C-alpha cells in the first residue's frame, strides 16, 4: 500500500511540475479600483498593492494594462497554490518513505 501511495504522489508531483512550467508572467498582490472622489465615484484609477522583501508597495496600473495585471495576479495565486500542494505531497512522501524504510 505504501509503495502504491508513493508512486501516486510521484505522479501528482510530476503533474504539478508540468503545470508550474506552463505558468506565464506573474505578479503578487491585490488589484483594486480606487477613486479620487470616492463619494462621487469619479476619477477612477487602479492600483496593485503587494509586499516584496518585507516591504509594502503600491504600483499604479494604467487602465489599458488592467487585464494583463489581472492575469498575472491570477498566475501568481495559481503558482502559490501549486507550490503549497507540492510541499504537502513531498512531506507525505517523505513520511511514507521513512515508514517504509523502518519496515524493511
């Protein structure tokens, strides 16, 4: 059973590696629309807020680039999710390998 699970984990990790290789450009953060006049809802602009090297930063995003930045933020979220899944599977695989080495 343990060997089967290790093989299954190996296949899942390989799939994650392929998915990671297919991710395009990415940026961390949250893209929001702000207003110069919030009460009137006028003067809309977009900003990307993120933390890098333990420093909070904000980039102002031109309206024509919003679609691209949304894709990059989504790619980053996918990257983080896939990376977390890979780490969890690696931990499980390591534990199973240790348990298997104790029985032999």
